[in-house]
């Protein structure tokens, strides 16, 4: 029979923050995000981290089986529905600059070809009831923008933030569990 440690089971919400790419990260999991990290507000149906690897098969003519595999790519994504359909959240979803004076005017000039990179910080629950912090350091929103106004449903902004490579010395993402 399997041994189950109930404190390793996780259930509960997470808080999602965004900041401009390159913003200083909190020193520890216990450190609150600085003012540059903006709380994106309520989410609907959870926040999901997806890490998807692609492996290419290595084979030879002399062996019928697949001999080995090599990782050839990795996609890191944070998916959620932003429940607070603010102009600021809409701008983040379409990789644009924050609105000024209650007006979002997306850029259609040369800057539109180099979208605004963002960092995402997710604070959730870790095994033992501690905090788990996930930071994806360089992301773009991939889903575009959808705003559905419904008689019988809540307006949400579905968004997928896709992670990108940063540099040889800075990993694209980090996951840290507090242990005390």
C-alpha cells in the first residue's frame, strides 16, 4: 500500500503578479514583491504552469527500437483567466503599454513589432502549507485579447503568458518552495 503524506497535497488559490522584464525579484520566498510587481487581481478557474518538453528520437538502421531521445525544445507557459477585466490587464494580455487616463490606444508604429516583455510571479501553496513562488522572467501574452460580455456569464480575459530564454547566466524560470 502506498504511503500518502497529506501535507504534500495542494489545494487553493495563487496570486499572480506582473512586472516589466528585468525587474528585481524578491530576495526570498518570504519577501513580498516590491511595488514594481503589480497584482493582476482575481483570476477565474485557477492559474496553471505548464512546462512542455519536445524530444527528438535518435535511431539507427540496425536497431528496430528507438535508441535514445534528446530534448530539442521547452515551452514554459502560465495560463489563467484574468477576472478583473481592467484596461491594464487587457494591455498586458496584448503585450502593450499600460493605458493612460482610462484610454488604451495600442501602438501600431514601429514599436508594435517589438512587444513589451513582462515578468510573471506566481505565489501559491507548497507542500507542508508553505509558500511556493514561481517566477517566469521573460514572457509575452500569446492569446491576444477576448472580452465576452454575456447576460449570464462573467467577463474574463483569457491569457497565456509564454516564457522565453533570458541569457546564459539567467534561467528563464525558477520555482522555490519555502520550507519554514
